[in-house]
C-alpha cells in the first residue's frame, strides 16, 4: 500500500469509526509531519495558513487524520481538468520543501546583513532631514568603496544558494525567478540609491572637490559561485 493510500485508508477507517460511534484519531504535530514527510516547521506553517486543518485545545496542535486526507484530495486531479495541469501530493510536498529551504536561505543572509540594513536606514533618515556635514558625506562615500562590494558578494552567495534550491540552470544572465526570491537584492539596491544620492550631494555642495567613489562603475550583476 502506498503512502497516499495508507493515509486515505486510515482516514476512511476513522470516518467509519465515527459512524459506529467511535472517535477519530488525532495526531500530534510531529506525527502528522512525519506521516506527510515534511518538517514540523512546514506543518505549522500549513496550519497557520489554513492549508492543514488542526485544533489547539491547549499549547499543542492536534491534527485529525481526516485533515491529511482532505489535503490529499485537494491536490488530486479534477476530472474536468487536464491531468498535467494539476499537481499531485508529492509535487506539493516538494514545492513546500523548496519554499522552506528558500525561506531558510533568506533568513540566514538577512541575519548577516542586519547591521548593514540598520546602517542604510539611519542614512536614509539622515538624508531626508538634510544638513549632513561634509565630513560625514565623505566618510560614507569612502566606506562605500568596501561596503558595496561586500554587499554584492553576499548577494552573489545568496543567489547561488537560491539557484541551487530552485534547480535553475544559469547560462548568461540571472533569471528573474531567482532575483525575485532574493532578500539581499532590495537591500543592495537601496544602498546603491543612497550612495548615488549622496554622491550628487557631494558634487553639488563641493563641486571643486574630486569625486570619491564611482558606484555606477561598481554596479554589476553578481557572478554566481561555481560548484566545486
């Protein structure tokens, strides 16, 4: 008996038990996750999104076996639709696992970039208020010669991990699908825009002084790391 058949059989037996006055079996979060072949974290997210029916009478979730069957039935092919247009249960699990891996990748790199994010936010606020002294502008632009390439390096590593999770083959340009999953790309873009504005401030207020950094020349699409 296959995995899907075993769940359907168990749930059907539970429904029969209810008809005979019995009580449907409820699974713990760990048991349900193991039964479906997913992590507890994924199961918890499915519950919160309403995808997986569960109850929480106290501190812990309890999942009726019929909820697993409902999840499978929702993923089955509708007779009026082409078979190829409907994902099966295993495909749904694989997609959910990919989403979980992508979330873990993003969280990991966002944690590494947290100080840079705070730094960018402070400068954005300062720029909005105006009156930034010359020395502060100089310090930002000088720091940009090291910080901007460092952010691009983190972006390259994140995109490399994302491409691996998605199973995308990159030939020349990065696919938009990979860029859309990046948590670091918006931060890099914000830093570039901030640096561009401060460069304009520097050139307008101190036209007689030499330009400190050319962010436009430094801006490039990251090259992914090659496996091995």
